[in-house]
C-alpha cells in the first residue's frame, strides 16, 4: 500500500475533532491536537507566514502536518477559533474582585496555569 502524501496526512486533521482548544492570540494560532502518539501543543505564527511554527509532536520534518493543518483550518474556518482580543475587551472593565474570581476558577480548571504566576510546584 503506497504511503499517504503530506497533503493527505494534513487533511486528516484540518477542521476535525482532533484539533481542540483553537485560539488566536494576536497573530499566533494555538491549538491542541490529538495525534498518533499523544496530545500535541501546536502553534502557527501568521505574521511570519509559518516560518515560526512549533509543535510538540515527534515529527522529524518541519513544518509538521499539525502546524500545516492548524494554518489551513484557520484559513477555511476562522470562526472556530477563540480570539483572545475579544475576550480581553469583554473583561477589561470588570472589577478587581470579579477578575480575582475569574482567576480562581481558571486555576481550578487548569492548576498548571499557576506557572504563569511563577508557582511551579506545590
């Protein structure tokens, strides 16, 4: 059986349920991809035309199929990405007490986010 082309391997991930937590932060696309050997954190920098991509997958080639699928997904269905600019606009006028409650809930959902506060182990 002939091996699949890169285009075919990328297509497996484009706008699929394997690509989760799709976000756009400034000009950088971020997602998690359920890959063949685990869950990968994948980024694609739109301002650099993909010259600044990153993926935690074990691929030996660059850019990997996950990075290419991320960019293609954004090209065809950008509305499936959360734009952090929109989120920041929504919360910029909240009171300090409201923001602290939001942070508390975020920590409860993702304790590893404490690392952004400099807390590595507890």
